[in-house]
């Protein structure tokens, strides 16, 4: 192979963080398909800070309606835009109707006020802290990468679905970042196979300096991941049990996750980002669309993976919530605690955490919903009870896990 062709092939596989951006499909051998799969965690990060108070609506508290005269969701039974009753005090936004039925089935856990002490209200810093699994900005790796390191993860134990790798999966373990299945390296199949073979041969040559060895290691890992994913095409995939994913990048990512789970590739942790949650203005027009897509995607993935429900857990998170009081632009500003969800076959459905309240003396710093559940306890519960991690100190350093009870 000529040098120009080799470089062109390497450019088709750019390194993102510690992973590879791939557009390759998956072909499963019979042995791979028959392999016993481990439990899978799917983390959905609502980037931009989702307003938890209009997601899990405290309709039983009068202060909610005083603080939000135009944005508040109506009490249950008061029209099509009313909250969906959960327990007589809390309700779900009506756009979350698919999740309401799952709550009634006991498969959805709702945590209305998750956060951490002395929290930041910076998007970047808040996301970094949540995904680092600590309350210190000194960590250079993410909580999910540390889990994979402790597990001595396999080739496809972790994967990020989207255009970039989230901090949660960054670290010493090489993790692929998958934009979409299909497309491969470009060109006919025979060309792809020859290019992949020659790239692997070039990268396997003896390297001199430490940086070259790092390039070799990442390149070979990426090629091996591409090879493992070869054969799967998102275009021809048919979800099971009548599941219908949203016709969006978010929906496509969830469908790709379902394919990997069904393929028994050993996927243990997967991440998908969903944006558009920063609702400083016109929140009533914007947030319902985001909530509807989120609920449709979660419901579709759960339905599609009916045969794998005991192995599946879907966890939502966001960097912080919004102000308790609406602003002059019919929106809400950066806040504190917000609502997190956990969905899966092994979930103890219900509402978790003591409700902090919205009266003047109960609000954090007089403006924000106070925290009642530490986000690291949510992560700890998922790690200990779902993924069966034994040493949480290496995954959530500096934190003493206290059970929440949803698993």
C-alpha cells in the first residue's frame, strides 16, 4: 500500500479522546452471539441543565404555583396539559407519558432532587464534576472509564454514541466513540478489508518513543474495535416488540445500543448525549419537545430489549436544575438540584429522596431547589447493585456510598 493511501485510511479513523470515531458496521460470529452477556448501563446526559421542577412536578405544593405563574404545569385532571399523577403529590410532565406507564409498572425510579453540596452553576464545570464522579476538578478521568479499568474491560465493554466522547468515558481504557453504524472506511468491502489489514500491519511495527507507542496502542485498539463492529447496519435494523425510536440522532444512537446488546458483544456501559435543555426563555415551548424525545427513546429501548430487561438499566442525569422561580423571559436560569430517572427490569419503582420543599425558608440560597440525594450515591447504587462492582473507592474516590434503595 502506498504511503498516501495509508495516511488516508488513518484519517478515516480519527482518535477522539481515548477512543475512535467510527462509522463501521457489526458482523457477529455464532460464538460471539452465543456468548453470555453482562448487565448493561445506558447513561443519558441531558446537557444544558434540565429543569427538574417541570419534569417531576410537585403539584401538591402551593409554592410551586406561586413561583411559576406562567410556567407551572397544571394539577392532574385539569386538561390535556396537566401533570400525570404519580402519588398524589408529584406528577410527570405530560410529555413524559411513556414513562408514566412504566412508573405504574414499577420499573421506573424517580429522584426529584439530586445534586451535591456547594455546587457550581457553570455548565462546563458542572458536567465535568458529575462525569468525573467526584466533587473535585482534579480528576483526569471519568467514573465510567474507572469502572472499565477496574473491570479489566474487553474490546467493546464501553462505548460512547454521538459525535464526541463524554468525559465520563475518558481515561486510560480505550473506548470507541460511535457516530453511527454503516459506511465503514469508505469504498468497496474488499478495499476496506485491505486497508484495515495494512493499517494494522503498519501500526504493529516496532515504535521508538513513548508518544509513538501511544499512537500505536490507540490505533490498534481502534482497528480491533472497527473489526468487531463490522457487519451491522443501522439502515436495515428492525426493533422488536413494536418499539419505535425517535427519528433523530438520539433515537438512532439508542437503536444502535440495542443492536450491540442483542449481539452479545459484552457492552457494559454506553453513553448518549441529548442537548437543548438550557431554557432561559420560552421554556414552555422548548422543554416539552425535549422531554417527549427523551421519554420516547427510553420507552423504545426498554421495549426493544424486552428479552434483556433484567440486564438493562437506563440512567438519566443533568449537570444541575433551574431556578425555582421563573424569570421575566418565561424561562428559568441556572439552579441547583434536578430530577434523575432510573429505568430497568431490576428497578424498585417509586419516588426517592426527602422532598426539600419550595417555601422561602426551604430553598437553597433562597432561589434554588435543595439537594436531598447526592449524585454519587446514585452512581454508587448503580455500580454496586447493577454492575456488581466490589471496590467503589476506585470508581467514586473520596465518597462513602449510602444506598438510595431503587435497586
